[in-house]
C-alpha cells in the first residue's frame, strides 16, 4: 500500500548500508521519499554538506521514487515546506528508540499534523553507525561490507591507507573508542 511523500532526515556522514536499507524499505511504503541531509548538526562532520548529498544521491540512484536534498533548521519546517506529513527514522536499539521518542514528542508539539514512522533496522545493520564506520576506516580496518563502493572510495580519500602507516603511527592515531589504549 502506497501512502504519500515521506521525509527521511539525517546527517548521513557518510551514508552507509543501514541508511540505504531504511530508504529502500521506506520507498516501498511511500510514493515518494525525500532524503534530507542536515546541513549543520551539533557534531563534527567528516564530509561537507555537498559531499554528503552527492554520496547519498549516488547510493540511492536505484530507487526512482527517492530524492536527496540538503536542509538547515527544524526538520518539521522542511517537512512542511515539501508537503509531507510523515518523518521516517531508523531504529537500531533501545537507545535510538528513546532518542526518537523524545524527538518525536518535540516534533509532535511543534507540528501536530506530522507523524513519525520508525522502521526497525535489519539484523545486518542493527549495530552499524556512521561513527563506528568512520573510526574503523580511520584506523585502517575493513569497513567495505558496510558501504557502497563510491562511499568506500570517499572514506579512503579522507584517511591514509593502513598499509602506509607504521605501527607506531597506527597507535598514535588510536585515540578513538575502537583504538588501543595504554
């Protein structure tokens, strides 16, 4: 059953297979899905807004009813601007549920005509996040099964190849959660 247009907002820094899975499943539920790349989230970004839009557009070309835009400001404002009454979000865990419940409450208060539609991530992507993806890529780990080829290339261009790093340099780059700590 097709419904109407839906908005799928996020940072998509970068888009990965979990995001693509949610967009694909949403595209089967709605006549049109607008993937909205948030321009100014309160977190450090690896890719520019235009790079994130371009990566998402390329990743979603196989979905004819999905388009990609960039936006700034409140998600409910862009939802109103594009004429949708549904915001789609993906849920990986209880923590995601709690966050989305809080955001859904705030959005419902700001725009009661707009509904939240949460899709549960499939098992393959239930633990995948862009944060983990970027950290594994930065430390030279194998992240290729988590992203399309063009996103792999974009990540590899942001980080030196692991083979080019000496073991001592690898340890000095390991300040993140997945790296070695003394």
